[in-house]
C-alpha cells in the first residue's frame, strides 16, 4: 500500500479569540501544530483589516513554531521587512498584486525567510508556473480570501491536483498549501488531491472543541 504523505497543519489565528491570543497560540503549539498561520489583510485587496506586524511580534513570543504569514495586501513588497523583523518565517504574497513577482520573491529570500505565492480561486495555475522553481510554498486559496469560516470551493480539488502534477513533473520542492474551508471531512480529500500543508481557522479555533481535540480530529482523518 502507498504510504500516506507527510502533512502539516497550520492553524489560522484569524478565528482565535484575540483577547487571549497568546494562550491560543500556546494551545495550538502544544497540540502539535506545524505552523502558525497569520492572515494579514489591508482593507483593499480584501475588505477586512486584520493583523499587522506588531501582532506578529507578539505571537512570536508565544511559540517557536514557524510563523506562516499570509499577506492579503496590495503592494506587499513595501511591508516585507516589517514582517521579517517581527519574526515571520514564511512570507506568502498574492500573485494578483505582484506584476514583478520574481523581484518580490527575491526580496523575501534575501531577508532570510521562506517565500510563498498564493492564488485566488479564479487565478489559473499557469499564473505561477514561471515562478514555481523559486518558491518554498505555493498556496491555493480554496475560498475567496477575506474571511474565516467560508465553505470550501469544490472545484479547487482539480486545481490542487493540477498544481501537484506540475510540481512533481518538474521535481520542485515547494510545499503545496491550501487555505479556506478546510475541516476534518475535507482534509483527506485535499491531501489526496496533492496538498501537503493544511490551513484551518474555524475548524480549529471556532468549533466548540478544544484546540487539541480539533487538531486530533483533523489528523485522524488523514491516517
Ligand atoms: C481567508 C484566510 C484563511 C482563513 C481560513 O481569507 O486566508 O487563512 O483564516 O479560515 P477557515 O479555515 O475558517 O476557512
Ligand atoms: Zn490564510
């Protein structure tokens, strides 16, 4: 039998209780999360304004896990160094706002952190083909970015599979991350399609269970 692939879980603090953010990050860390996913929104690229670099710096004090910072902002190149200084380990920008993506990825890497590029649901895989060899992470949005707690878009399964095939065919090591509407039912399906890092917000912090129970449930479906 084929062995199950190694899958990382990245709880998104967007659905955490911000009044006790430090505790929630500690809970996720103790529960065996692999990354802490931080959703940065600017009120332009997406409607909400959420988290900035000072909050990333605060989260940094509560965990040794890699901070996976997802920038849903326009002109991300102007903000990268602030997030690196705050303690980000992975910085992901959206291809839709980066006409000069090679320069942005280079700038991220020169600051000593990992570089990711994200695609909105309607952005084709081909939009990132040329940059894939330079990436540490490729993020397929499985909802339209902007809010936690939305429903997974089913047609993204095929997109994940096509990106997986392209990475494998070219022998590229970028981690394939998915973000939006991931829960214990959907997790095994996105992994089967080729995802290797699963972001989950509402399923971890907004589910009425403890963070530990929620992460166990997500993992259980993958075995
Ligand atoms: C959506 C964000 C996600 C969000 C996912 O715009 O990028 O990271 O927190 O939340 P859930 O898992 O609730 O869809
Ligand atoms: Zn995200």
